């Protein structure tokens, strides 16, 4: 199982390429074109990350994040969430790049294979930018009465955070 | 505008807190470190991100999205019983979900919006139960391979950046189920106009 997970990347690469060839897709051309789009995405998030990581690094250095973790710590520990991730949970529903900034700072500071680093990574990977998504969808469809969409979506986010912390503990520790 | 307030708040709080705790100089140094770290992070994760968008492009051209949407349709019909017979709506929802699964965010959003527009024709201006379901399902991440996160972990020196995949799938599945359940419960309890 462990080997399979380590090999998941090369296996996906190979199966995508073979699948593509069988379907007569210009596999290499597609790969290069797609990679170019990836570069665009990277360039698009770079400016936002510069702004956000500046603020996040300042917050961490000032001790404000430790303070917030200390205040909310007992409650979060009781439900099994590492208190260090409090900042990530607060910005996650509001901004995708902010969450990526806060999360990457956690992953770098605590190490990618630490409990905090892994929990932050799984939280990032299993939740979305709720408010942005709702605004885009309802804006485009001309919906003004959103009814219970926001509370229901936040329920899903909360469940995602709890589940992320739980899954990391169950699978890795 | 929300981000403007949050960002200003973050900077103001760190200066205030830094001065109160006597860590003013550290805050000043951190401001410059953060900006440099952002560029470094982007450079190191760019490789993984580009590789994956490349692989996703292959999968898209090989027709994997269509295959996925065909497989998803029976499940989606149950999730959106009011629109089960509306071919156009079911098509766009299925394409939206499969694009989300593959992490094709740029493709998923227009498809989802198309579905939302078609669905809103029955209830103009109001988020009906199926519309809430669509939005909630889109706010719960179901991306199978979170590439950006893997890129960040790789940049932080992780030997196996994808070893979190089972945990991500588990957490995503639980989060989506919670969202669907919340929509079902809220849908029963919600009193319109109240």
C-alpha cells in the first residue's frame, strides 16, 4: 500500500500517456501546452502570495498567531484539531491564495511531515474557497436570495477541517 | 474589498502585537522575509504544478472527463431528482463534477455556472434546494489530486509529497457528505420569508 502511494505519480503519468496514445492524442504536445497553463496559474498566484506571505510572516513573528492558538487551543484540542492551524481555518473560506499562503507557512515552519504540516496540507486539499465560489455562482445566475447556501457550505467546511485532523491522526499516527 | 480589510488587519495586528511583546524588530525582518519566501515558494512549486496541468491536459484530450461524467450520471440523478429528466442541466452538472474531480478549476467553474443558470430559470433570483446543493457541492473540494498543496510540501523538502492523498480523499468525502446532509436538513427546516 505504501509503495503504491509513493508510486502514484509515475503511475498516473504512465497511464495518462498510454491512454492518450491509444486514443491518438498528441500526448507530448498536450503535456507541454498544459504545463504552459500551469505556469500561467503560478504567475497569477505569485503577486497574491507576496502580499499574503508578508502579512503572515509578520503575524507569526509578532506572536499574534501563538496568542490566538493559545486562546482557542483548549477548544480545538478537545475536538482533535492542532491549535496551530487556527489561522488557516479562519482564512480558508474567504481567500484561496491567502489560505495557500498561511498553509504553506505552516508546512514550512513545522515541517511537511509533522502533525501540523500534514493537517494543514490535508485541510487545504479537502476544502474550498466557500465565499468566493458562492459569490461567483450566484452572481452569474442572478440569485439574490441565497437562503441557506452559506450556512450549509460552512457546515461542509467545518466537517472538512474536523475530518482532515481526524484522517491525519488515523492514517499517520 | 474583503481581502483589503483582512490584509490591513493582519499587518496592523502584527505591528501592535510585536510592539507590545517587544518583538518589533522581528516583525520588521519578517515583512521582508515573507515577500522573498513567496517568490521562492512559487518557483519551487511551479514544476509540480506545471507537470500536473500538463498531465490533466492529456487526460482531458483523451476523453477522461467525458468518461467520468458518464459514470457519475446515475449518482447525480439521485442527488438532483428535480432535474433528473433535464438533459442539459444533468450534462453540465456531470461535466462540472468530473472537472472538479480532475482539478480542472478553470473548466469546472464555467460548467457549474452554466448549470446554475439553467437551474435558476425555474426559480428566478431564488436559490432553490437543488441550486443550494450545486453550490455546496462546489464549495466542498473533491479534487482527487491536490497539486498546489503537493507542490508546497515538495518545496518544504518533503520526500513523498503525495503521501497525504488517502487522508485528503477521506476528509474530502466526509466534507462533501456533510455538505449534502446539511443541504437536505436545511432544506426541510428553512422557512422562506422568515
